[in-house]
């Protein structure tokens, strides 16, 4: 669905943020994009949907360049930015003015999502808290039923019950024809939600693996002592050593996204090497 080839991008008077970056994303998946602050996650998402223009290479959506922002792309892509600027309208009024741009928009779905997220359809959005604004726009984005749904830090401003509902709704809207990309620094918010992990580090996509692929090759656990183990990364914790080791038993462990991300961020080349395809 998304094909990024040889992408080069940088801001004026700054070094290139990306150089020869390649990435392919397919329908039927929920991708989690992780990276340190300043790594370029938001910029990559904007290049993906045509809000930023590559200096080299291309970004294609279903084989069509997004740079020209043709209608055929815009009506099948929805982007929820981290910074929200909601109009002085109620969600009900906003839908009447905006839903027409998305041919597959479902009013029934929209009101169902508002109810699930506890958002009042007749409350003026810019008079609401940031969290309520965010939830209203999440409901709208889900109801567009676009082939590509891209969300940048969608759980910022949400309380714990709302985050739980968000995860449930995202899981419920995935279809074989839809691709969902979620970028966040709140790693735990993606637990048990994503099926494929992307990690942007040092201007490259260093990890692009299904969660099952990762847990097939490495294991996560808490140990009193890791002596004699093939430890790839470890941290001291209240309960012992939180460690990532090579999976030599063939048993699957629950992925610890936060520990994994810390390992990659600390330039743990051993993790990347362990995950390379044979």
C-alpha cells in the first residue's frame, strides 16, 4: 500500500534527516512507529502522506505519488496530527462540513465511536479539554474508513480509560483492506495493539518486523542472575534484571516494548543482528 523508495529529506540549513530511506507497508496491519524525540517520526509520516515533499526518492500510495496530493489519494488517507487545531464547531457540525471529502465515511460509525470514547456530539470542540478534542478527532478519523489511517501521538492527552477504549477501537477497525500506522513515544500504549514494529533510529528504519518474528528470535524476562545467558540487553529493576536474551528454547515470551525500545535507543547492535533474517 505504501512504498517509500530512496527517500531523502531535510529542512533548510540542516543536515538531511533521511537519506536513501526505504519502507514498504501493507494492508491488514497495524504498524507501531517508535523513535527518540527528534528522530523524525512526524516528518516521516508527513512524507508518507504528501504533507512534506522529498528532495530525493518517492513516496507512493497504491502506486500513486503522494507529492501531488491527487484527490484519489486524499479521499483514501486520513492523518491525525499530534497538534490539534479544532474549529469552533460541535462534532455533529464538523461531520456535516467535512465528511463529504471521504466517500466511505460512516455517520453510524462516527456516533458509535463518540459514545465509546465518551464525547458529547453537541459540545463545541474548541471549548473542550485537549483530551476531549483528541477523542472527537480520533472518532472522526476512524469513521472515514480510509484505506490508510496515520496517527501521530494519538494517545497524548487521553486518560487511562480512554486509552483502553482507543486500543479496543483501533483493533476493531482493522480490515484486510486497511493499513494503520501509529507513531508514539508512549511505548506502553501500543502494547498488545500493533502487529508490526517499526523503529526509526539514526536516520534509518532499523527494525521492521512482525511482533511474532521478534519473539521467535529473542526472549524477554526478569531474572535474579543472567550469568551464563546470551544476554543481548539488560537493565536493573526493582524485581531483578530485566533482560533480552536469545530465544534458544523456541518458546514465545510476551514482548516488552519499552525494554526493546530502550535497547535499540542505546545502540544495541546485538539486538538488530539477532533479528536479521537467516
